[in-house]
């Protein structure tokens, strides 16, 4: 079985997507964009023993590889459409591939994303690169660089759960909600798609809220302050970790795939059942200050970085 | 240095590309497609010790990662525009990255391709995935599936050189032309862009002429016959390998990155200095027959395949 057959067998799905003229099976995919839309392209790679433990299930690896990219698409205010996969494996095992493809499907199908191409190769470690291209009304993508002094800083959902779930699993423990938040992060695609025209800047929380918000502020050339009492902490996280650990996980745990964005507080779109919490304000200057009871708290960023 | 800084430092180039609204540095790239064009997306991965030897220079790895994708774009009759890079490395060494980026640039700049995003990760082996998106007049992409009975089968340039160069290097020998053909394959982007409306089907020669032409014929639901005397063999290949080896390298060596296509012989676009050779005909039925002096020659496909 060559790599071409591999891809066909495990990843091809019947699709009636009208925007896919040619999918998997030719030298390239042929896609038909809508008029008056910009394209938004994101790519994210997961490497065994770096981004996921060797014992993570193939389903969860496939799911995560898509979810982390959907989260980037959401942070741009775009609509996800087409996906490609570059998959490097030590061996081609049918059960692994079936489970992996099911996870990939599970995350993609929920948002109408079609797998249109890919490349499967043999190598000494598992590397999963997914690229998703979406679209957005021309000129309406949300960047990191648009935050304005006076904007309110918001974050969706709750933060710290995923890192808590990961730490519990590593310690041989489990808590259902936290484990699920780690294993199956939910990208905020629907809400992200409503943020155009409302959010002045946005980023998805992957490295950790503190680090990612710092990046947004720095790209915008502004400073910010957040009130630690306002951080949205889930009941499950509160009941499982002490207050200091909650704070560390919420600020630096990462893998949340929530959206952190800045906006005029009077101009928020309807978020439905998704909680959206104001955590601070954009102000002149540079850097991110953490406050508690109105006083500055010394917080050292320890968000996850490669090649540190 | 985190992966984000890595990408910025080594891969960011000044660009005045009008079709790139946002390049490297945000959650995603924002691209502006031209109206009435289809998108063509290709992705190809190179893995250390599988697609390139561990001692291949970083420049050559970067060059090749782009060239193999450009070749797929050319085979679709498209114009390459935007590129993303997913790069997995054991370590982040400045000299390696500079050399790699120079190779990437060298192959991309010749065709006006802009690097618009990517992800750099740590891992136990070097994996380079490049994705290129191009465009083509809506409905005009050249597929593998359009070959018609009576069409002539053509191939550009000469075949077998690259594999010959690779074999010589592996044996500690060198021949300047063949080594260059292996190290710096030239994707036939310009000619591919002229093939729309002329070629009925096309594929790029990466696995080997025999295997790749078989794929084209199979996708088109037709058979074909080629005359081995017509295979375009370079003078360098003729003078370095015996006749049997020339044939093996030309038919199954692979890594040629020439275009194999079918067309009405009366309807070829101007190929300028690029040699285009008629090597056979499309006929009813299935399979690919090799002929010599009008007689069938038994040829066993031994093109390179992963996970064989």
C-alpha cells in the first residue's frame, strides 16, 4: 500500500461540498472561493512527546490536530472551510489510522470542514500537521493588532481546565469535566464568526492566557491590566486544585482554546450559552499587569514555549 | 526563543505582495484571491532518511521542499502564490535555519511565491511540510482524469537524471549535470501555466515516469503505450550509465519533477527552450504497455513507494 492509497482508504469521505471542485486524489485540490471574501489560512503541528503523550489515543490526536487549527480560524473571525493533512508515522496500522481519522472527522464535521488533500509519510516520530483555510468578508479579519486604549479585555468559557486535566492524567488521576476539557477542546468557531465588527483584536488561548494576551497587547502597541478575581474558573477546577494552582493553571496552563479579545463592552455580539467574561482593560503603555483587590500582583509568565 | 520568534527571525521577508493582507505573525494569514479564479492547493512532506539523506545540506532540503510542491502546482496548470511551512527539528540551530531558509527562498522567489505562515516545532526527526496554494482560471485546472483515446503522451525535459545523480552521490561519485538535476530540480511552473486548454490530463513525475503515467491513465479510465526509444535521455545520463540502467532510471527513478501530460499533438503551447517529447499514445483499455522496435517489452514497475 503506498501513501496515496493510505490517504484514500482512511480519509476520503463522501462530500457534496459545492466549494470543492476536486478533492483528494489528484496532484492538488481545486477549490472555488466565494466572491468578495478574503482567505484565512492557519497551520498547526502536533509532535509526539512534545504536544501529546505517546499514550494519547489516535482519536484524541486527530481531534486535537483539527481543534487547535479551528481555534486559530475562530480567533481571526473567519469561517473554516477546507483542510489538508500532512501525517508522518512510524508504521501504517489500520486500527490506528481508523481511530485517528474518526477523531479528525469528529472535530471537522461539526463545522462543515472538508479534508481536501494531504500527504502521508513514514518517519521516526509521529508528526501531524493540519492546515485549515477559511474565509471572511473582505477586509474583516480580526487581527491581534487592533486593540485600543479603553477597550475591555474578554475571555470566553473558563480557563485552566485543560491544563488541570492534563496534570491529573499525568499523575494517574482523573476528573471527568477537566479530563474532557483536555482531551476534547472545543474551538469557539461560532462565536468567533460573530466577532467581526465587534472585537478590535483577538487571539486564541493556546500557550496560556497571560502569554497570549501579552502577545495581543504587544502587537497592538498598548498595555493592559487584568483583575485576577475576574478570571473565569470552573467549579471543577475550584474543587480540585488550591487557589494558587487555579491561578497558575488559568494564567499559564494553556491548551484552553478559548478566545481572548478586546472590544467596546457596549458592542458585544450574542454569545448564546457561551460565557464571556470581562477580565480587564486596555490602557496606554506596554506590558500586562495583574491586579488583585486593586493591588499589583507579581506574576511571572511561565507559558509553554518550544526551544526555550 | 519560542517557535514564533524562530519563524519571524529566519523566514520573514519584506514583501509588497498585494494579495497578502496579513502574513506571518498573527493567528493566521489573510489572503486576497482574484475574482473568477479557482484555488489549487498542494501539500508535500519531506522526512529525513526517507526523502532525503541526513547529510543533505539544509539549503537543498529547503529548496526541494518548495520545488516538489511547485511541481504539483505546475501539473494542475496553476500559478503558485502562497506558501506555508510546518517544520519539525531536533534543535534550533541558527546556521541550519539560515541555510534552510535561503534554499526555501531560492525556490520560491523565482516564481513569486510568498511565505505567509507556518509552525516550527521540536521533534525527534526532521520533517518539512510545505503547502502551496495557487490559482487558475475558474474551471481550468488540469486533472489526471481527462486523457482521451488518441491523445499523444508527452514528457518535458529529460527523465532519469535526478535518480542517476542520487545513485552516484550515494556511491561517492559525482557528475556535475546529474548531481545538479538531483539537488536542484526545476519545477516546470511556466510551461504548466500554459498547458490549460491544451493538455487533457497532466501529472508531475515524482515517483517515476512509469508509475506516474499509470496513475494518469488509470484516473482517466484509458490505457496507453509508450515507445522506449522515444524516452528523452540526457547526454550526461547516456555517458554515465549503461542502456539498461538508463531505462530503469528513466522509467522508475523518480524525483524528475518533469510534467507528463496528454494532449492533441496539433495543439501544443510554445515551450520556449524547454524540450517536450512525444513518447506514446493513449488508447482504449487499461494499463501501460512499453514497446521497443514495435514489440512489447516486459517492464515491471518499481517506482518508489512508502509503506510498501
